[in-house]
């Protein structure tokens, strides 16, 4: 019988966040695949786990992934861990999971710490709907594509950033998205954890004067529907009512329905549109 791939979450800072189940499973599997074995050995030593490790990271995820799948098919149980947090979230673990499903290998998850969710619930912003962007792309065109999408994103957005790039990223977000509210979360679960509720403009001023330390998670407020509606109305009001009507009638919309659409676009009643057209 084939083995099982266990996706084991590890602490993002505080070792007490390690679950009992994860400690037990890391000790029972045949092999641990770690993003950075030099970093993970500290965790294993702390919990006195003697299971052998192998490296599995961004630069060997395909070749090593095939090797790990072969071991799983041969009956070995393997645990996958990342440097910190939940494997598969903004790390190469997702590729190994795909390979396992394609090969018919069972996969299960041992939940635990996750930086994006920890920051979200700590942020004080809306948690009902959210989008996770991880690190913004390094490629300029791809990064701009993401930023263009975020301009009209109404969900709370979570972005990861390293401290030495924080000010640059804040400036980029401010220039593209305006002065949004955000919470800058740093050193999550650690002794000097902070959740700085602010706006992009103020965050830039603060971190230009106070160099940030530790990995950062930016939790960014989404655009309000009211703001987007008001902006759209301003664009429609650049047209005369007759031009606005013509816009819909050229699409084959009958005059009565066009009046309804124009009224909705401009935030007025159909009667208002009728009266303006009759003037």
C-alpha cells in the first residue's frame, strides 16, 4: 500500500503553537521533507524528534517531488513542513500535493499556525471576505497586473513583505490604490508582536523614520461599494443625458429600458431622466 503525505503546520514564531498531533506525527513518519533543513532541525531538536529529513524547496520542487512520490508509492509516510506556518501557502508544497493526487497518493493536513490568517483576525479589518496575494510579483508587468486588479478589490487583501522592502511596497500601494486603511502586522506570535492600524500615507512616514524589523504582513482594506458607485456616477455625469441614452440605444436597448439604466447609472429616478429629456 502507498504511504500518506502529511501536511504539518509548524509555528510562525512561538514554539508553543506547535500542536500535539503535529509533534506526534513528525515522530512517526518515515521521512520529513523540509523547506530548509538547517532551520527545521532547531524545531525537531526542541521537540526531540529524530525522524530523518530531506530538503524540498522552490528550486528542487519538481525533481525532488518525483523522488518523494516514488517513496510514498513504495509505502513510506512523509511529512511536509515549511520554514514557518502551513505548507502549501505561498511555498512549493502545493506542487507536491498536485503530484500526489495525480499519482493516487493520499494527502491529509494537520492544521496549525498560518501567518495570513493570524494577521487577518488581528487586523481589526473585515474578515468576512478576503484575498491573499502573498508577496507581490518581482516581475514588473506581473506586479502591475496584480495592482490593477487590487484597485477595485472590495475584499480585505493580505500581502507579505520583507522588512527591507516594506517602505518601497507601501509607496507602491499608495500610488496605485490611494490612501487605504491597513494594519501592518510584525513579529506575529513573538515577544515584540505589533499590529499597527494606520493608513498607507501615515505608514510610509512612520517606517521611513523607524526602520521595520521582522517579517511583515500587510492587511489592506478593500474598496467600499459606495466609493466605487460614486466614482462611476461621476464618470457617467461627464456625458449629457442624451449622450448617455444614446450609449444604450446603440446597443439595441429600447428607449424605456435605456431610461431605467441611465437613471440607475446616475443615481436618480427615471422621472428625473424623463423630465430632462423633455426639456
